C-alpha cells in the first residue's frame, strides 16, 4: 500500500514532507544520491546532473524534482552509476584537478564521489585549460583550475551574504567564474573569509589561506569514511524536523 | 578623462536614456554598444553595471554569452558566413577561402587595419538561398565568387553597407506550396475583431476545439497553455512571440515574419486578449536584423489601425502593445525559459522547470511563449472557428504545417501541407535528387532513410519544427554529423555538465575521426556520450545534441568506418606535432626529434 | 584484503615495469608490499624493470608503468611496453592523469627552455640528439596508448598495488574500493 507521503527509492520507502525534492527527502532519510551542486541551505541549481535518477522510468534531476507519493525512483543502478562516472570524468578532464597538491583532498566532494563511484581514471582526453589563480585577497585564495561551475559560491554570496561577489560568465566550455568588481580580483571586493561563500565550495577552488595541511592526508573526512556512508550518518544524527 | 572615455560616456548616456535605464534592456543596450564600437569596450562594463544597478558579474555574464557581442574589436565590416551543412553543400567554404585570400584576413581574425573581420556563424536561416553571409548583421543571400569579389571591393572602398546593391539583400520567400495559411488573404484587424465578437471565453473555446498545437517542435496544446496563463495569479501577464528561429535548416518563421507580419502580430494580440496581457515581446533572432525596420513600421501601422494600443476596437479592458527584442547569436534562446532570461537582459541559460512560464515567466509573471507559426494559425481559428480548423490535418495534429525544405532538391523553399503528408510526397514536390537521407527538424531532429520516407509529418508519427534537409546519394553523412557536432559545441550554454563537456568531447572525437585517427573505440565513445547527454542534460539542446551522430552511426556506419584507422587505438593527439615547439626552440631535426610510429605499428599488429 | 591468497597461475607470469615522467614513488610503494614480495616472486618473474635493470623488454603478460608522458623517450618506452605486454597497467597519479609534471601544461615549453638556458644561463638551448625532446604537454598514458587498468594514487599504497595485482594475476576483475582507492 502506498503511503500518502512516501515514494520508493531503489525499492526502499522514503517518507517526505510537502515541498521537498526527491534529493532532500532521500538525504533526510539517510539514503544517498550522489550530488555536487546541491547544498541543503540553498535553492537547487540542477547543473551538475550527478543526482540524475529515473522517476517512473523518466530521467530527471533529483534536486529539482518534487517528491510525490507513489513515485518509483531508481538511483543506485549500474546504468545511472555509469552515467555518473562519465559526468565525473567530464568534470575531471574539463578542469585541472591535481589531487595530491590540493589542500581540499580528502574533503573534496568531487573526489569523494569519484571514490564512491569507483572512478579509476578521467578516461577522456584532458582539456588542460590555462586557468589563473587569484591570490589577491588577504585571507582567501581562488584556484580556478578546480572550479566545477556548481554556482554554490554564487548563490551563497547572493542569497546569504548579500554581496553578489561571484557570477558565472561565458558559454559552453568557456564558462567560468567571474568576480564582481572592475578589476575582476577578489581582493578588490568586500568578500570576507567569514562569508558563507567562503565555505561552500565543494572542491578546492575557494580556499582559506594559511591553513595548509593542518590535517594530514589520509586522516581527512572522506579518507575515513566514504561520502555515501557519511551522508547516512548525518541523516541519523540530525533527523530533519 | 581621455577623449575616448568621454566619447564612451556620451554614447552610453545616450543609449541608457533611449532604453529608459531598464536593466531588462541590458542585452539591447549591449547590441547598440557593439554596433557603435565594433566591440563592448571593457570600460563600458562597470559603467553599465553602475547605471543599471546590476552586479558587474551579471553584465559580464551577458556580454560573454552572446556570439554577436565581442570583447575584442571586430572589423568595421564584420563578415560572418552562415555555416550550416546546407551552406557547405552550396560551397560556402570555397567562397570563404576566396574572400579570406582577397581581403588578406583569415577566418576568425580581424585585418590589421581593423577594416574587416571574417568568421563563421551558426545557420542564418537562408538555407534555400545560400550560401549566406551577414555583413554587420545584415543578411546577404546567394553568395557566389563573383558576389564575393564585389563585397571585397565595397569593403576595400569603405562603402557604407546601406549603399551596397539592393540585390545583395534580396530575400526571396520561395513559397512553393501554399495552403490554408499562406494561400489566404488576410485583412489586418479582422481576426481580432472576430475574436472580440466571440468574447474571451468563446474564443478560448474555439481554440480548444481547434486542438492547435505549438509549431516550435514540442507540440504543446496552445489552448491549454493560454488557459494556464490566464488562470495563473499575477498583476501582469505577457505574450512572447518566439522568433528565435535558430534550428539549422529552419526558415519558415522568417518568411512569415517578412511576408505575413500582420498575422504574427495579430496572433499575439489574440493571445493577449485571451489571457489578459497588456504587453508583448517579439524576440527576433539577431540573424534576422534586416527584418526589424519593416516590423517596426508594421507595428506603427497596426497601432494606427487600432489592432494594438489602448481599448482595442472599443474593448475597454483590452490594451496591448508589442516591443521587439533582438537576440544576439545564441541558439539556446529558442528554448522558452532561456528566451525569457534573454528578454530580461541576462545570459540565455534555460531555467529549471517547473515552474513553467505560464505561471512564472518574464519577471516571474505568467507568460505565454508561442512560436511565430503558431500565432499565425491562431488568426485562422479566430476567423473561421475551431471546428473548421480541425477539418485539416490529422486527429492529433490539426491544421497545416509549414516546412522549410533545403538541400539536394530542385525547388528548395517553403511548403505548406495539411498535417499527415508523407515525406515521400514532400520529396516529390520539391524535386529531391536521389535522396539518401532526410534530416527532419534540424540538427536536433532525426535522420530518416528512404525506407522511412513513407512516414507522415504529424505529432503522432514524425514530429517536426519544420525543417527538412535533403541529402542526395552523393552526400557523406559523416560530414553532416560533423557539422552538427561543431554546431552544438558552439551553442551549448554551458550550464549543465553533460551538455557543456559532452558536446565538446563529441566534437573532438568527430574531428579525430575526420582526421583519419578514429577507431572503433571512438565509435563506442560517441554512442555512450550521447546516451549520457540524452539522459542527463538540463534542456532539449543537450538531450538532442548527439542524436544526429547516433542516427548516422546507426544508418550510415560506412561513412564513419571508411575513415577509421585500421588499428585498435590511436593517440588522443598528434604525437609528432606535440614535439614541434621543442624542435623549434632547440633547432633539432634529427631522427630522434621525430615521433613516427610506423616501425611500432608493425609490431603492434603482429602482436 | 592482504590475506586474500592469490590463486597461482599455471605458469609464472612475466611482468615488466617502467617509470616515465614520475618520481619513482610508485615503484617505492610497490616495494612497500614488503614480505609479500616473496609471495609475488612465486607467481611472477620480472622482465624489463628498474628492479632487474633489463633495458628492453620481450613478450610479457603484464606491464606496469609509473609516470606520465613528457618527452619523446617516454613515448618510445611506452610503445615498447604496449607492443610486448598483453596487459598494461597505469600505476599512480602521473600515469593516470599527468600528475605533478602536468602542472607545467599551462606554460609554453619553448619559452620555458629559452628562459632557463638562454635568459638565465646565457647559453643556448641544448640540441644534443641524445636528449629526449619535450612534448608540448605532459599526458597521461591512456592518451598515447591503450591502457587496460588504472591504479590511481600518489602513490597508491602497497596494499592497493598488492590487491590489484593479485586480482589481476588470479584472473579476477581487479577492483579498488574505499579506503584503498585514493587520488592523493
């Protein structure tokens, strides 16, 4: 019997509250659906497409699809996971992701998803795009090489910090993050290390300065526990009211 | 302040005043800036941001999104070659090469004196009279080597484009088969009067009875869309005519706009009447800039006639007017939510749906977006009623459909048929020359082979936005797919991962195959990428971007295989070319400074 | 995982290893399988490898390559291993995605050479044919030859290498999962 506020995710019943997306409901229930551009505090963006699931047989992003009673949602299937691996590989070859030299390694969601989905190599020809680093700000560094265009910083700065420090510009693979001031340098904006936008980057593109390798590689969150397991734990620790 | 900066300030002040300092008109302002300075000067960005109270990032975002805006100067004469496969089949590359040689400038570059720049652009919608070019945004059709020479001379002598021979700019309608729409006379104002006589509810009822479906490709029922917008809450409602006809091979909207503009505008007024909108936009693709003065004149006429304005034909609460917005070279803006973003002055990235525009469209208010052809059909329903309209076509696809026919046929042009016409009939009527394949509905459509020519044009069989490109039996279908792959790489908006990166990787692989370095491995990759893009992309662009590749691999595999290397693997890049820079700086040219795999090839194949 | 006993193949498998544009860290990590080397030596014999100092390889079952491809000599070594090995394994970050050496890819190789040899040393860029010419970009192995298996990590741990190789030798589909799958 189908409950009023329940849908099925890979055969498991998931309860949801009115207005929740499939992704929100699944995460709240401790069922992990891979995602990168999602953040519980922000409106969905729906651009990374890692959370693509099949809802009653039709593909759609779990973060932008409303949960409805009786939906049959397939997520953890070989086909969808293969697609997700391909999407991750696309993100890896599109930028310059050099994990051994990245302070975010072991805490990076892109990398953690690659582990979770057993992505062993980037597969496609690397673009090796020439991308700059912006070290103009006294406390925060932007390494554009690692930006995956998830727009989390854009949303955080606009919606929480009220600053609109960031925007995405350009078309196709020329798309890139821009900083909102005439010089285009972070140091010339009113951006602060305490901004929400400074902490939401899922990869190592926006990093605080002077905190390099405080936790040794190998002992970082995703070294200790896979992202999917952490997500399940987080749900049980803070059941959503 | 330098004189240059002062000049910029003066121009910007004037433009801002003319556009009412409306941030929603940012793209329109930028187009004017581009026309004035042959680029958007970097200093203009913060100035515009300040004047319009927009973040600089948002202005940058718009500037960088549209192909017709440029951060670096283009030539005083900016020549863009339409590069659809149909232009290629008509020999545009020979003409481009010829002009490049004569003007001493390569494609993608600007001449040293800044006089002229040469480049390619996506299909400009002149497929039945190509090869086509745009000179400073204005279309020139039927290019020949002779005409190219004339253009070169005019450019060299700095003759203003307005003084060039009128024949260059002649755009034929090429209507080859007219039916209920194209063949009928139309008295401006008659359709709106007829609808008013019916009253809103009965007119909407007639619309319902007609079962008119959108002609932009998706085939959504127009009456349902209108009712949803009418019932949605909002202080204002908007009617938008989608005249961003960017699908390669499609040009029927251009003919309707040029030869039936009263129908288009009156269709918009009818939509406004039905949903209670006061304001309408015609979003005209940048490639059709040549139509703009005529359309503006037509709006003036319609206002004088009382079809537009306040209290239209005496109906007190029926006030409606139309504003023309120009696109700026972005195919994705044909997608209705991207179009709305563009109308608001932003980069044309498709929104998340739902909410749909009927409840939350332009400025978050209920908005109906209809295709040019759909709006023309609306006038017929107002005049003749839904039951009459339903008498044409098939059960699920009522009325007629206008097809843009191009490629290998004797009579390319516009063909209007009742829905349900067989493709073979169209091919016979246009004098198709030994067709090997037909690409239906443009680059994003499907590729049909002769065994499918018995199928019918209708939503229940072969749906189409109207393009029909014919490829004769001498054509190489790999070239067709390659052209489309480059098109999609150029047009992907970059919002979502699968389309942004997928179109680029597919284009790279197609180039590799074209260069003779593809293998079976690459063939498998193309199909897998299509599967991922089709499943996971945010909008129709990405979902269909790999379709032509998948179709041509399925139907014309030989065209690919004849190009494949006879090995199981080829490097991703040219190894020897990768040493060129080091050879240059060391001055070496010994055997060890070369990477030739021939000796190894033998060993690998005998392994 | 270290306790999974590899199923011995019918005959000893022949293995070649090489280091291209890398730091030998992956080879060092390979040696970190410690006493399991003794198990391994029962299962395989080494052809061309820094361990054996054999300079060119003959027909092999498995080739294991560390490092990316940064110059013409790397390409030749890679060709040799590809031509002689049934299965090629890319070992470590550099072999998998170019790694640290690929951090030079945004620079123009010609300007680099000119700056180092001409501008700073005041001499000429060496043109000795003995010196392998640099590629314009450092590439992962799979962009130059077909690669069958990938073991990421900088370096991959001895455990990961052992697990992967024993899977391979035993004819199982090799698999790396948490916590052995690492990019750093």
